[in-house]
C-alpha cells in the first residue's frame, strides 16, 4: 500500500508534464508484473497454511473404531494425491485454480468453484455499492469541511467523521436491525436475486452497503478535507486571491485538484472494506464470499477455506492494481518513479 | 480501519531537538483528556472489578432473563448468569487483549522499523518487503488463516492481531529512524564509540516516541474492533469466556425480548474503540507543532 510507485510530488523543473507514453507503458507493465507476483505469493501462503493444520485428511475416510492398515492409508493418500511432494501438490492445485477448478468441498456435495461463482457476485455488489455510497457521502462533506476550515460546519463534520470511524460497522448494523424490529419491521435480511427482481435486490442491498459506506465515507471526507486545505495553501491560490477572484470561484477551481488524491484513500481503504463485507454479510445473512469463508471454517472444510481466502485476496490485489493503473489517467501531472 | 498515514507521522517528528522551542505548544487537549478518562476508567473497572465480580460470571441460575434489580444490576442472561459480572469480565478480556496486542505490535514494530531505518541495506529491503506483503493482505484474512491453523482462543487471537498490526508500527517507526540517523548527535555517538544498539535503543527510540504513541493508540482501537468482529463471527474468544463481541453474537437471538443483553456489550465496544481513538487523536494534536491536517 505504500510505495505506490507513482507520486504527485515529483515534478520536473517546469512543473509540467513528465509522463511520456513509454514510461507509462513501463509503469503499467511493472504494476501488472508485481500484482502477478503478489497473487503467486498469496496462493503459496494459502496453500502452505492449510497444510500446517495438524491431522491427516485420510482420517475422514474411516470411522472412529476402525484401525486402518498402513496400506489402506497409503491407498487413500495416493487417491488424494498426498503421496506426492508438496510442490507437486501445489502445482496441481494452482493449475486447477487457474482453470477455475478449486477442488471438491469435503462437507457439501458441490465443488468449491461452483459455490464461489454463486456467492461472489453478492460480495462484489456489496463492496461496489459501499464504495459508491462512501464517495457520494464523503466527497461533498469533505469539500464543505475543507472550504470552511475552522468554522462550525467543519467542526461538526470532523466530529461526525471521527465518531463514524470509531464505530464498528457490524454494531451499527445490529443496532439498526434492533430498532427496525421494534418500529418499522421492514425486511432487511437476506438477498433477492438480481436476475429475478433487480429493484428488490438493490433495495435490500442498500442498507448493508450504506452501513459499510458510512465508515469508509468518513475516511474519504477526512482525506478530501485535508487535500483541499493543502491545495488552498498553494501559491496559485494566493495569485487568484490577489487578482480579486472570489472565494467561491477559488473553491471551485481548487476542488478539482483536491479530488485527485482521493483515489489513494479508496485504494488504502480497500482492505478494511473487504474485511467489513465479511462481517456485514454475516449480520445481514447475505450468502456472499465472507459468509462462505466463515461457514467453511466452522465446518473445517479446508478446500473451501483455501478457495475462499485465495479469491478474496485475489480480488483485493486486482482492485488495487486497477486503482494504480487509473492513477496516471486521473492525474496526468504525476511522474512515474521506480518504473 | 486504517491507520494514520506515514506522511502525517513525519510531521509529528520534532524537526529540531532543542526542547525549549516546542514545550510551550504542547498542551493537554480535550481529546487526550477525554480519551485517557474513558480508557483509564474502563481499565480500572475491568482490572479491579474483573478479578472480584459481584457474582461468579460462569454460575448459571434458575432465573433467566431477569430484569435489572438491586441484586442483579443488569439482570441475568439466557442461562440465568449475572449479566453485570459477565460484562465486567468481558471488559477485562477486551482491555487486556487490546493492551497486549498494542504492546506486542509496538515492541516488534519498533525493533523492526527502527533497525530497518537505522541500518538500511539488505535488512531494510527485506524487512520492508515482508512488511508490505503483510500489509497487502486484508487483516481479517490473516486473522482467520491463523485461527484455522492454530485454533481459536485468546493467545491465538493476540498472536494473530500482533501479526496484523506489527507491520503498521514498523512502517511508522522506520521513517523517523531514517531521518534521525543523519543527525550530528548520532554521528557524535558513533565517534564516541557507543555501540549502535545503544544508539538505536536510546537516542533514536526516544526521539521517535511521538509517532509511536499515536500509532500504538490507533492500533489498540483497531484491535478492539478486530477482536469484537472476530468474536462476533465466532472465531475469536471461545465460550464460556465472555468477550463483548462474543456476547453480541450469543445474545443477538434474544435481542427482541431482552435488548439490554446486546446493547450493553455494544456500548462497551464503542466506548473502548472511541476512547483509544481519542487518545490517538489527542497525542497527534499534542505532538504536532502546528495544527496539521491529517487523515
């Protein structure tokens, strides 16, 4: 998350554009390359971590009062591919994953890949909607707060965002569910398939997404504010003020500059957003990746745990990559370093 | 939740070392006082009362879901256990968990960060790549992975959270070490023949304390929320030991009839997380030279 590779601070002497196409291409290639390495390391960690769990998978094939011979155990190991060295097993698993085959679940009759395919869209929808809410809420409040630095509106917005950052989203969710159960009694739990009822799907997903988006939006608001305050201190603003530009006009001009770094906060907050979806899915009984992971852990269904953690981690790596690739497009002034 | 960014941390490092130049600007502020008041009170309540609860928090009674009364201040839970005693015990668990996580992360993070910044070279490159690698995985996935391997429980939880938060502290501590190693007094110490471990553990450490304190309080706040979330998912503290997150999970099926069982632990988690955050915010203001804008 640090060393993003691109920085807005490094300008050439003229303060102008230094990003040329070859540099941009090099930067993109480097970013894609490092993401592939990250995915590789992630898959290795996930694979090896599951192997560290004590116990022999062959035990599941015998009842407690059976005492299998060494031959029988070896037979099952051969059947499961466990007689091969770990790097061969890893390679077989990775090759399967690359073809969308995550292996068989040991506690459900469905393959892991099929379950992930079914659950993944709900989590993605939740995360994207939460990000949308965060930007819709965070940016305007951050701009107001920054433009009116030190005034009442700023103090209130900063205070509110501070409180929202301290509130774990799942507790807000439970409080709202409790309140709803005593007053309005709307249906808030579960999901409706988007294919069957798009409007109902969005309506039901709105509350969990909003709750996740509130905390995220508080960060966006704080970041937007500090970015606008910094920009308003730059020399060009002094010049504008000297030639008699009104505060309102200056704010409009400065706003555009101030919004550029907001991309960074979205990237930085992705990790906690993904953590948030895991928990909020549990509260609202959303059958997404998070609840799949938790259910699989509870059932000790290791192939499923392996698949779920890898997919959630991979989504994070890919989203991070997308934000980084968008960065030079959003801010053409940035210079590519270390590319 | 995210941590204070490295950029602002750089702002909190004293630029000059003469104490007189900034002592005057360091005043106690509302956030710091309020934060210390909240955490101090909860700490005392949790540790003092946690060892002497009014009732045995594990003893079941024959009067489940009793309303608050003089005998049971907050009533009883689904098994007739005294709810106030359970809440106090969970407070102790939560306070101790967040404190030990914060101390472990501060210790390992400071050692890694300071040595990486001070010595540089291969150690710096390798340790920072590892730190970036861990930071690149969402914390909750690391915690769940460690839970799958080691099983669920208190020490596993502390270990998992230490693994998650150590890299954040290491990143924050590396920056001042990098900056301070070029100072004259560090060169003077080297010329005087003082071993580098002493330079790092005295001069560099004590001049990096301000970002360390801000980050430690921020980590404690995150740890409270992480513990609550993991226990709520059933993957943190295991029954019968109570923790606030675990209680929200266990009692949420009774929240229609007895909402206090869910509201009280919720308030506890929010107060703890809020209190630590206030301290982080307060330290930030306390150590800053000017009112710096921060994330």
